[in-house]
């Protein structure tokens, strides 16, 4: 616990107290939460979504996807501006529609997103005998499926960019994103190096210019994290929480692993947000226990707006985007850190910074 506290809080010697129930209730007044609530009731007017059933003939594997984009309105002249694209990979046992709160938000903010379903590690693994569930989980998390997930994403992105929808996509602004196992898939696609055999095909896809990593698990292949992740050079956003523990049969990952991964990540620009409370699945869109309902509502809304602020700041080269987000969500944060050109910028430094100082 001492190591975990140090990692989460930097130089502070005392872990900040978790938020009380009344404090969580107060966070429902955050602009990001208010926007998310409004979006839930209005998204059909703002967002178009299409389920597409694709099939990769070369691998004889289905690749279902869900595509979100801003809705074109008949009373508004269509914009000629092309859309940044986010490709999203779900966690173990997830699906293309599980993270709808992200796809709807991104579309409402002028992004397209392509949510890929990985048939070897999707919700099908929960169906069947409980006695054989550990074996299904181990197979879904094995090397073969990890490589198949990478191939799923590459196939889906290529298929989209060869379709009529490619006309609305800005191919210089394509971002890889994922939660949990999907974050692991994302890291492979943006340059993480894992050594399995000389015959291993190249995994990195140069079409991706940034990555959003939510609750990312580390790589366990015997190599130090720095050796695996130093080759990742694209900007990365890391999102986690103080209770972000992964526990499945045969596998355990402590919350501190998320911090280790951020610190080992290469690249000249990366951002870390560690929220109070939560758990590993709170970002997944799954139904939470009643006592975590408010936390899920707040943290999902904060994650929506943080991802938008990170990408808008990146694409517009506007540091004010993240600064404003951090100021609004300070109460939720156990740690917030920005690393630019190998220089660590703390949350307090960002708060004290004036626009002219950068």
C-alpha cells in the first residue's frame, strides 16, 4: 500500500481521502455531467449510428462494428470539414455497443468513431458453463486472440477508409482507443514491442497519430515495461482510478500497474488522470452496483469530456482545453499529470499557469 500511495500521489506523503457520498452527489452539478445527461435525451437528434456486419475473408473471421458520426441535418448546410476518427477496442467480454456513452459523446463533439467487436474475446465468453469459464477467459486473453484483435482493427480501419464513409474522415487525425484489454490492443497498434518469435508480423499501424488508454493492463512477457513501451512515440492519454484493480481467473493487476505503464510510456507528450473511487469496470458502460451508480455517472461524463479536451487540445494545439478541464474536475482527481518533452507538469502547476507562460 505504501508503494501504491506514493505512485498515486507523487510527492505527497498522505493519500487524499476518498470522496463522501455527499461529495459525489455534488459532482452531479459538473458541466460535463450536465452535458452528458442532456446528451442522453437528445443524442438521436445529434448522432447517427450504424451497425455494420463485416467479414474478413482472409482470416475467415467476422468483424462487427458500430460507427458513430455527427448527424447531418436537412436544415443545416453540410460542412466541408472532415472528421477526426477514433477507433475503439472493447475490453474482455465486451461488445461494439457497450461503450455507447463514448461514441455518442465523440459524435456530438465533431468526431467519428468506429467501435470494433472482437469475436474471440467478446460477450460470448460469458455464455456457457461456469466450470469452463476460466478456460474461456484464458483462451480469450492468449497470444492468438491478442494478435487477432490487432488484425481486427487493421481490417476494420482499412474497410472503413475504402468505403463511401472515407470522404468524411480526416486521415491525418486517426486515433486508437480502448478500455482494459482494448487498451492493450491499442498499445500494440501504436508501437508497443512484444517479442514472441521472429515470425511475428509487424503490429504497429502508422495510420494512428494518438492513443486513448483507459485502465490499461501491463504486458507480462518478461520484458521491462520501458523496453516494451519506449517505442510508443504518439501522444497518449491515460485514464484510471484509485480502485482500478483487475481480477480474473489466473490474472491480477493492481491499480499501481496503470501508473507504472504511464511512466514507462515513450513519446514526448502524455497525460495521466487518476480519478478517486471507481473500479476497473466503471468505464465499461456496464451496469454498476447501486452504491456506485453516481460514481459511474460522474466518472463516465468526466472521461467523455477529458478525451474530448485532450484531442481538441492536440489537434488545435490549444493548451487551454486541458487546463480548463482540470480546473473544473479538480475535486475528482487523486492525480493529474502532463509530461511534455520529458518534463513532468503537475496538476497544481497547470492550475497556477497563465496562458502566456506556455
